[in-house]
C-alpha cells in the first residue's frame, strides 16, 4: 500500500505555483503596458509638409528655386570670388563688329585671355560684359521685385478682403464694387502708362532715375494692380468663417472687431493666402521681365533678364547663345514657381490624394 503524502507537502507546492504564476502575470502586465505605441497628433502644417516632401515635383521645384535664391542672396560674394563685376567692360574680347571672339559667345573657362578672367557663359556683344555676372545679378533683380510686389499685393488683398467679408453691409458693397472697378483696368497697359510718368517726375535734371527709385516704382505699380484676386478670395473665405463657433465665443467674451478679424479669423486663412502668394510670384517675374523687355522697366546699369532678351534680338543670327541664357533662366524660374505653387495647393488640401 502506498503511503499518503506527508501533511503540508501539497499546500507548499500550491503556494510555489501561485508565486510563479504571480511573477508571470506581473511580467505579462509590464510587457503589455509597454506594447502600445504612442500616437502623436500632427498639426495641419505638419501634414501639409509631409505631403509636400513626398511630392517629387515639389522637391524638384524647391531645388531649382533654392538655386536661384542662393545665387541672388550671395551675388556680392559670387562677384568677389569670381573676380569680375557685371558691368566691367572688356572690349578686347570683341571683334571689329562688336561680336564676342571665340566660340559660343566667347565662352572661356580659363583666364588665359586678354581680360585675364574666365567667362563661363561668354560675354555680351557690344559691351563685353560678363554674361554669368549679368545672370547672377539679374536673378537678384527679378526675385527682389517679384517678392516685394507679391508680398505687398497679398497684404493689401488680405486686409481689404477680411474687412469686406467680416463687416458686410454697405462696407462690403463699396469694397466689392471697388475690387470689380480695379479689375476692369488692363494691368499691362496701366503699367506701361504709369511707370514712365512716375519716372519722369523722379528724374533729375539730366533725366536720370536712380535704380532703387526705378525698382520701387515698379514694385508699387505691381502692388496697386495685383491685390484684387487675393481680396476676392479672402472675402469669400471670411464670409464662411465669421459665423463659426470660435468667432461667436470671441464676440460673447467682448472681443473687438479688430481682434476677431486679425487674431481669430486671419490665422485660419494662412493656407489660401500662402497658395495665392506662391502663385503671384511667377506672374510678377514674367510681368517685370516684359516691362524691361519693352524698355520701361529696369534699365542699365542694373542687370535684368528681360532687358538682356531685348538686347539679344539684334544678335540672334550671329550670337544666339546670348538669347538662350536669359530666356531659359526666366522659363526655369517661372516654371519652378508654378510647380511649387500647385504642389503647395495640393499639400494644403486635406482632400488631396497626393
């Protein structure tokens, strides 16, 4: 006969098993507590930036725009390193007819020439100015005029659009009528008519207008006739936002009209404003180049791509490379701005699948 187990053996085993199970439960609980991943919320700006980074077209446009912006900002440094200014005459590099010596407009990557400097894009016919430095400072001229004119026009349009959309009533009617009235003016014809008149008043006794004054005139004219589309867009957005809950809460808290318009409503308009600004830049670049091409924009000695195209028309058959450089520069800059503006609009649209 088998003897019964000694008293106390089974309870001891049960206690040990319970302790082991307890340790496993604690370990499982700790492991389970560490398992869930932390979910971080993203703002609309972060989501838009993620969509923009995934867009290959946007990345390519950013690289092109970055190239032009960098050379425009570092133009004085580039001139110092390059060792040649944009308006340094080199008549020894031209033949008797004023055409560049050598091939492809006088392109020379070495300094073993009459001028003692390299000319990586050749020289301008008639003057011998270095085309590379004209290209660098021409980018600076185009970007300064485009950025300031687009910024001022967007600011004017935002202010007028917010006031018209929020206040409504007779103020909205007057401002809307004024917007439609300004849209009736043909922009190019008005610029052609106004800029020479303003420059004639700014000119000195000899008829000379300083380059900063001439550029300021172009920027102001562009701003005065470029804000209407932004104002209409902002007005429509404000009409839909002025009845939102946060606006009603601000009114109930005793906030003034200025606070509600520019502290409560304006931060919710940054997406359409940013898209409008990015799409206004290429239009301004094109308009500035067109005015300079017609001879009423930026004049010498200020480098400008539009005027370079105008000057190159006389040498299309004998020196066609002179036309290609400013033409391709304007095309690349405007295309990059347009592609970046379209990509920005898609990135800021929550319904976009890109």
